[in-house]
C-alpha cells in the first residue's frame, strides 16, 4: 500500500474519532471532518490553478485551520512551505 492510500484510509476507519482539539478555540476535529474539509480546500486550490508539485506557503499559527490546509496540500501533492 502506498503512503497516500494509507493516509486516506485512516479517516474511513476512524471517521468519528477525534483527531485534534484546538488548544485556543477548543474546537474538536474528527478524522472524517478533517478529511472532508481538507479535500474541499484541495479542490479549491486546484480550481485556482495550483497543480501537483506547486509550492504553497502556509503562514498560520498552530490551529485546526493550519492542519486542514496542511492535509489539503498533502492530499493534492502540493509542496508545503512552512
């Protein structure tokens, strides 16, 4: 199994389990929510013209939004620049 397939299968098996609790806002993000929202961000970035291999700078504090964007880039093959 390839790494990306492995990562995309985790939310399927654990969709209702909590993946992250944002320390500042207290927001809880489940594996399923993370996957769905990361895929939406990924699709939005692709619609804006980004393609696999493009670099995307992520300038955010540690937060649930950072994680969503990081995984969205990861799923699409965008290079994350932190």
